[in-house]
């Protein structure tokens, strides 16, 4: 059966209905602060057990795709990432919403999400086996350098102060060390609290660091949450398409970066969106506008995090290694369906896997009209809701979101404490983003460093382990480029100014 037959199989009324329902359900769950894409897939996966394997995969893929995109709503309208993948979307999305351009920001997020999703699914369709082979070459050292590369982005997240950004990043690294070490089992910074043995939960920290300061500011300030004056009602589609055309290279670059990061097991959309945002800012002639409502920032982050959906399925289907946390749940659903992942999946069970890939592409396309309609409704609703209703509703969601991850009341307490700390630090100009980045990447860097050091020690060549591997050297070059490029660009700009004088 050829590709056309697989496409026809994905176009059956049942599969189309599942794709639409999955995108809507995933978008709704992803838009709620704290209810991540992983949770969306986990909550809805039992409904797929009675389905045919291809239909079940299409439903799960649609839920996953919708949830990643849905996180943009809270990020843009509430300055609160609906999912960790939407952290970087807050940087420019919320300033656009405050300026009365929230509807434009949501349209840009929808369009770029569709483009990124199609690029990721296209890579999955055409290049899955060879790209999965490349992913296998990533060892602990490569993950260490990849985390270091992510940590170098902290300098650009300090919102005007590099020093404050670095201090926030160091605080995040300290938070990542709380609890029992993943390698070695050492107990660190827990005091007499057994609740901290498991460390600081990422989702609870994310909700606290982003949501609680916003809620406090909403209560403390009498002005409206969003400025709806003089805004253009509707999708603002022509304007969004014009910005998309202007940033086409940024869009393609970010989508490819998101796909490549998604292929790396455990990396995920949060790292992909931050890397894409940094590259977009570095290459943009309007880099000084980033963080103040620059549309290219939204194009980069939303295309990158949605591209990780297709990218993450590459190692999941070809190697049986989950590329992202939601992929791990979907992998479990595959095992329940009796499907064995591996290189033979694309030959022995081709009808299932290729029907699923075409269904994922169709779900991504369906996300365009669904996302535009929901975005228009969401913006009008958020603008119209009075603070007396909005604040308690969001506060309830933050408590439910932090509790529902592990049904642990201690994580709600962590969320509140970290939120109060973030609000206090925010009064002195410290941003929450470097703290979150340090927290997410700290454990990855530590695990990669310790394992790399042990492997290098066993081989008698620690320096060669860290600096003698080709992929590691390539990542180190990118790190140096990311650190030196701003300095070189600033020096070149000063040279041009002096030449004009």
C-alpha cells in the first residue's frame, strides 16, 4: 500500500473526528496553567485502549499537538506558561497583549505552531530511521554540553541586566540540586524535611515562579489586566501573514531546531523554544525589541516547541526511546496495543505507523482553524472577565495544577513559597525565566557531567571524553558562538557609529 493509501486511511470520518476532538481537548488542557501536555496525554490515554492502533495513535498525537499549542494562550494573555514549552512565549507574547495586540499574538502563535508542527511531522515521515541513528550517538557528555549551551542563554533573559540574569540562573541551579542526587544518591539541602527528598518539582516551580507573582500584581494594581482599547477585533490574519512572510527564515530555522532538539531523548519543547528564541534574537536586526513585544520571538518559540512533537516521535517509534515525556506515555499506549517499536516497525507494521504520521499531519492542519477560533474567543473572554473573577479562577487552577501532578500537598506548598520568592525578587528587577532555566537544565547538566566523568575516569581519559567527541566539539563551538556573537555584534555596531561620525 503506497503513501496515497495511507493518507486515505487517515482521512476516514472516524480518524478525522478523533483528530479534531484531540486537538480541541489538548488545546483546552494545555491552556490551563499547570496542566501540561504530559498530563493531557496521560489523562486521555485510557480512552484510546479500545480503539484500533492507528486511530488511537492519531488521537494521542492530536492531543499532544493541541496541548503544546494551547500553552500559548496562558503565556500570552496571563504571562503564565500553560505548559513548560511556552516559557519563552511569555517574553514577547505578554508585552504584545498588554499593548492591545493579544489577538495578533495569538494568531501568530497559531500560524507558527502549524508551520513548526508540519516541519516536525515532515521530518518524521521522511527521515525517521537515519535521524534516530544520529540521536543514538548522544551520550552523557553531549547532554552535558547541550545543557551548558542552554545555560548560556541566561545572559539574554535578564531583562536588561545580565548580572541579575546570571544570579537568577545560579539560584535555579541551586534549586535543581535539592533532594537526592540522581547519580550517587547523596542527600542535599533538605534539612529535616522529608518532602524535599524528591527535589523541587518542575511543574510546581513553574506555576509558582510565573503564576503567583502575576496574581499578586493583579490584586495590587487597580488598572485593567489587558489593554483592549483601540485593538482590532478578529483574527488580524493579513497582518499576521505579513509578519510570517517577513520572518520566514526565522520560522524555518526555529522549526528545524525544534525538530532536532525533539529527537534528543528528554530534551523537550522548553529547551527547544529557548534555543530557538536565542538564535532568533542573535540573528535579528531588531534584537533590541526582543522582550518588548517582538513578533519574531513568538514565531521562534511556537514553531520550535510544536516541531518537537514530530521530532520526539522519531526515537520513540524507531528506537523505543521516548524523545519527550508525553512520548513515554504514548509509548506505553503502544505496548498496550501490542505494537513493538523498533527499526522493523516501519516495514512490518507500515500501515499503522504511516497512517498515524499522516493523521498527525492532518491534526496539525486542523489546528489552524480550531486554534484561530479558540484564540479569538479566548482573547475576548480574558479581556472581558473582571479581576474579581479572573484572580480566584487562576489561583484555583494553580493549586489544582501543582497538586494534580503527583497528588502531593507538599508540592502546592513549594509552589506558594517559590511564588512569593519570585514576587519579592521581581520587585528588585530579577526575572523568573533565568531561575526556571537553571532549574530545568541543572539536573541535566549534573547528570551528564557526573556520568561523563565516571566514563572518562574508567577509560583513563577524562579530558578526551569531554573534549574529544565530534558532536561535543560541535556543541562547544555553538556555545562559543552564542557567547561571543553579542560582543562582536556590539563592537561592529560601535565601529559603524564611529565611522559615521
